[in-house]
């Protein structure tokens, strides 16, 4: 424990042995900051508390922490309790917790803004089509499908696409158009002109720089680089292949169910036989997704996204 003598004094006063877990958890954090918990401000204390999963645990640890700091104030070890209810009321505490725990979610509106912004960038459709491909769920593990995707596989109106990894996905007409346009890109102009002529196949969708020997790993690294460029262009460091892909998947399922008259946020399936049958009744929405999912798993996995709609 950091500042062990003081903590022992408090534990002796409270006579509640379980409180030592709080101080064991905080020891490394206090050492890093070089200060006892009671000497920290609100933001520093909240930063420490965010490590706890589940709002009830988070709330309970705040209460324990506040009691300790309050004792320190009475003893003269601290000037003020910066984590008390007066400073951070319970109604605000939950908002802080949910905000900190939320995964980065790309809504349909934000997706539209991002695509338009990428199209307007120096990379144009070359990067926008990569973003849209991940969002619509055709990228594959390690970008396998994107590396091996060929112009001859794409219909101009979108629809069913037979992917290189053997799976089938339905893509939008917009994405089909972007992929076809990307296959025709010969150069882009950013700070300097870059020519894209080397490809894995004669009709590959994405090409790389002139006079390069094309391999799977080189193209894979190219897509990793493009995601870094997306972060820079869009000004959002939280963008990743996972956040783009999961957001697209979530939006597709949520919208399909909503079109049929059900808002997933309002589902309250019981654990009895009726609840089991209700869960099974939604299986049709997940059949062609390629994800091992049912409605219960979907709600658990995407609760953060459901909170952000």
C-alpha cells in the first residue's frame, strides 16, 4: 500500500478488512503520481476509478474512496474531499462512467460525413472505398478479401458479392461504384503525385506504387497505412478497422430490425421459455452476417452502441 502507515491507521479506524482491496488497487497509481489518494483532484480520482467494470462497482468504490478522503480531511491530511457527492453528484457519476466506457461508435450520419470527407481528400475514392469496404463487412481477416478483390467480381449495381475467402456478402450500389472507380485509379495527387500501377492481379481493385513487386503482405500493410491516414484526414484517433467494421455491422442489424417495427433498445426478453423462443425469432437477421450472433449476444455485445443512438 502507498503511504502504508496512514492506510493502516484508516483500516484500524474503520475495522472493515475488505477496504484494503481499494488501497492495493490504488498503490501503483499513487506511486506513479507521487501522491496519496486524498491529495488528488477530481479528475485524477475519477481516472483511477474508471478501471472498475460495472457501474455498481464503480459507484461503490467511489463511496469507499470518498469516505477515506473525508477521514483524511478530518485528520488534517487533506484540505478538501474532491470526490464527494457535493462535487460529483450520483446523477453525474453515471454519465461520467458511461461516457468513459463507451466504445467508439460510427453512426450512419457520421459514416456519411466520413465518406464525403475521404472522397474530398487527396486520396479520393482510393481511400474512401477502403473505408466503405470495411464498414460494409467485406474486408476479411487481415484484409484478405480486399487484397484479393478483383474488378471482375463486382456488379455495377452492387448486390451479392462472392468474396475471395469463400463467403458471400451483399454490398450497396454506392460501394460497388466506389470499388469500380478505385480499380481505375492510376495515380493520386497529394503533396506529390503517386502512380498506382502495380497489382496482384491484372484487374485488382487496389493497386500500389509503380515498379513494386506485389505481395499479399505489402498490400496488407498498405491498408494498415490507409487506416492511419483515415485517422489523420478525419481528425479522429479512435478510428480502427475494428471500430469501422463493428459500427457497420451494428447499424445494419439495428436498421433491419427497426424496419420490421422493433427497436432493439426496448427488447426485454425473459429467461423463461417465452424469452428463449423470442430470442430464436430474431435469428433470421443474423443468418447471412458471418458472425456467431443471436439477439441476446447482440444486445450484450453492443450495449454501448445502443446507449449512443
